[in-house]
């Protein structure tokens, strides 16, 4: 499980390999974005089920890993 403290400290990037998705939480605006591997990002609601699952079962990644079209290993 991702520490919720990270969301108070700054931007958070998550990889949710199970669904082939990556998430970005923008702390300045409290907005959440998702990008499927190889696709551009789109904004989603913080209540999105996949985002919540990524918080529970995903992996924290770097900004560079988020922007990469490769899956994080």
C-alpha cells in the first residue's frame, strides 16, 4: 500500500501493472491523471476505482518512469 503521506508531500506517480496503467497525482491542483502504457494521459476523478486500487496495490515510480512508454519493472 502506498503511504498516503506521499500525497501531502508532493506529486505522486504510480504504476498499476495489473491493468497496464500509470497514474499521476498533481499536488498543486489535486488533480489525477492516468495513462495507459503507450498512450497520452487524461484527467480522471480522484474517486476512480483504478486509481484507488493503484494506491492499494500499485508501485511508486519516478516522473521519468511515468512518462516512459515502457512498463516499470
